[in-house]
C-alpha cells in the first residue's frame, strides 16, 4: 500500500538518476531543480530556469556543462553546451577598495578592511558594517598619498 508523502506543485516530466541528490521537473515554461534533503527526504527548490529549449525531457551532465533534451514525436535528441558560467555574484560594498588590505577574525566572526584613512569591521555572515575606526594620517609631503599599509592580528 502506498501513502502520499509529499506533493510538488508542478505538472511536468520528472527526471531522477539513482544515487543523485537532485531531481528536475520539466514543464512547458520552466525547468525546476530540487535538492533532496537526505534526512527528511523532502525536496527543496534549488534553481529554476526557463524552458527556452522547448523540450519535454532534459538530462544534464555531471558538471552541468552539457544538456541533452528530448521532445515527444521528434526524430532526434538535441545537445546543448553551457555558454556562460553564471555565478550571479552581487556586490555588497560599492566603496573604492583600491589598495585596501583584509584580515579575517574567525573567533569574532568578522573581517577587517583597511581603507586609505580608516579601518572598517564587517560581519562575515551578513557583510554588514559592524564598526569603523577613523585613523589620523600625517600630511603627505610627496605626490604619494598616505595610507594604512598593513594590519596584523595578535
């Protein structure tokens, strides 16, 4: 006797390989990628992409660089190769950090950034500024500007 354990809100084709921790559901508009939690066995949504290939079934390679697609009633398979590596990195600080130094404080869960005339403390988890310490510098008598050159933790 089977009992329903969990329901995903998508209607489409499901793809799963034994031993893998991911399942993917291909619909007419989107392809959903789920990671399966090994303890609770509940799938968590990892990623969604548009079904621009207009296919019913997708199979991605081990390193997710190649994709084989299939559409019902078509004579052949299509093979796609990833064009770009998309990391979607978002800047958390837009200050000019040219010449800045960085020091990690693992015990305090913070990192320190030295800018030209100040030392700033950031939280490692949220990247929010925790504190800032202004530093009084001597006036430069040459064309080079004065700045904090190094930091050391003890």
